[in-house]
């Protein structure tokens, strides 16, 4: 997902998309130039998902491993929220 500011010209948007596609994405992947103001659809969905996973563990309803297994087997996700956090969140 690439942010798509309103003030950016269509030529600039296409240039960014072309650079992104040829540098970082496999050939079978397409880039979405979203028209949403904030263009962070993934973050808007991911943060509540991650927070609810934390709440489930805080309340003692499941372990982090239980949540990860449930999301992989029950929802078909490639990894659970705690596995994802281990991969992409750096804590000092």
C-alpha cells in the first residue's frame, strides 16, 4: 500500500508505483494506489486486531501461543498476532 496524497500529481503517483513495483515487489504482486486520505488500511485493521489479542492474553483467556494457533488454524492467517509482533516490532 502506497500513501496517495491528494496534492500529488498522477504522474508522480505512477512514478512512485513503478519504482516500488520494480524494486521491492515480486512480479506477481500489484501495488494499490488507494484513494483513502490516510492510505493506511492495513494499519487501521492491524492495530485493533493486535490490541484485542493482547487483551485476550491479559484477561487470562488464552496464552499467546493459543491465540497464534487459533488465528492460523481458525482464520487461515499465515502467522498469529504474537508471531507477527516478534517479526516486525522492535522493543528496546
